[in-house]
C-alpha cells in the first residue's frame, strides 16, 4: 500500500505543478500585445504541451487515489467524512482542469475576454484547493 500511496503523492504533486503554471501562462497570454504574434504562438505552444502533460499525469493520480480508496478502503466507514469532503474537492480540481482546457481553446481562437488580473486571481484557486485537500487528508478533522 505504501508504494501506491507514494505514487499517488508523486502524480498529484506533478498534476498540481501544471495546474499552478498553466494559468500563469494565461496571465502572460492576456498581456501579449496584438502585434506580437511570435510571442503569442510560443505561449500557446507551451500551454498546449503543458495541458497535455497535465492530462496524462492526472490519470494515474486519480487512478492511484481510487486504488487506495476502493482496494485498501482508505476513508471508508464511520468517522471518515473528511474523505467525502476530499472527493468533492477532487471533483472541483477536475472541473478546474477542464476549465483550463476550455480557456486554452478560447485563447487559440482569439476569444479570451478576461484581463490578466482576472487570470491572476484564477491562478490562486489550485493553491487553495491543494491546501484544503492536504489538510483534510493529514488532519482528518471529521
């Protein structure tokens, strides 16, 4: 079980690294002047590659988590309401990942409508989500 838990942690950390950085690329994209085509294309290439990496890494991250939950029974039974809260937040993280993919498509089509300040705030969400999820797992408050 410790191998599965270790792999889960490594893949989660890698997935979140992408979730931390992709919106930062969005901040930069929102600041690119219209005449700076090369800069925009370079940032879009970086964003597409990062999104692909994040999506590939998310699969084993979620898979190992499900393995721990279903096979080893972590979070089952009375006194494990923290797991329900964690799973809810994991669903939110997956939704955030999907939202990033939708936003990237809008950037590619030139349809993004948010300012760089909006993306700076959007960039903070995975930090808060990871903090709460880690606290739930470590502290098991309920």
